[in-house]
């Protein structure tokens, strides 16, 4: 069964450094998302991406964040200058092509980002 | 801003009995509700969903009930099995301007006891 994959599984970085989290969505999916979960808190929406542009972003997704689909398979989340509060589990999700917003989003296993 | 609330952080249920997980929401614009299951070190896995035009949806051992007037939904698992031990997230979506982001609750950790 196809699945969303994410690399690395764990990323440790120093505050102020740039990180790139990578995701490979399911191959025929066209809608892509990033969510994050700070330890002990709920999963929060960051950004949605469709047709090579951001569809929607949350208040969390400020100028330090960016997303890119550099080729036909990868979907990346970049944090330009990490802060301690960026430490969280980051989940990528994708959704198949369809006309209904009720189509299911499939989540990857997550990347744990630790900012020191 | 807790639009989706799961007030029970954890729940323990005997194997073979019914597990009932509850969820409340505040946004009347939500028109689609989902339950996700999450094991440690894995991403959320879609379990079951319900549209706001329905009050019940059943899939095998899993049934979701929706009470729109009370802004409440619940997930019933019967019979509960050891593999059901996981964190369960209630989630919602609103069809506003084709917005399809998922808004999650904080989750309820379900322990199935032998």
C-alpha cells in the first residue's frame, strides 16, 4: 500500500540554523500539507499546497517558514532560522486528486525536530 | 482556540468491552468530522469519518455518532481489542472557501486492558 514518507525521522539543530524537512507524498496525490505537534499539544495545521502554490497557511507559518515542491516527488518544509519553540513533531500529509474536500488526508510518520 | 475538544486525556477499557471516545466542537461551520488513530512514532492514520448530514456512520467495529444540536460526536469501538490501544484524535473540517485544513483535538489515549 502506498504511503507518505518523511526524512529524517529525527533532526537536531542549533537555534538560528536552517532546517529542511523532506516528504515524499503518495505518487498520484495533488494536495500536500504540513502539520506540527508540539509535545503534549494537539496536531496543528501549518500550510496546504496545491498546483505549486500555497493554498492556505496558518498564523504559525510566518516568514521563517517556506514550502517547496522542487521536483515531481518531494515536498519540503524549510525553517530559515529555527527557534527553541519550533521543536515539535512535523507531519506531512497528502490527499488524492478529487473534487471533494472530504477526501482523506494521509499522513507520514513525522520528523521530530529538536532545536537546542 | 480550542475548536475541537477532547476532554478526556486518557481512557482505560477492558478487552472485549465497548470503548467510547467523546469529542465536542464549537464551530458550527464544521461539516465533516474525522477520527484518526496514532501509534507512537507513527503519523495519524485515518479511521472513520462522518458528514454533518448524517448522524451515524459504521465501519466494522467502529461507529461514529454525531449530534449536531449538541455539537458532539463520539467514536464507539466494539469489541475493544489490544491493538486498539493508541491515541485517538477527533478532527473537523469546514467547507468555507474550499478550505480543507483539518483541525484536531488534543487526543485521547486509549488503553485496552487484558
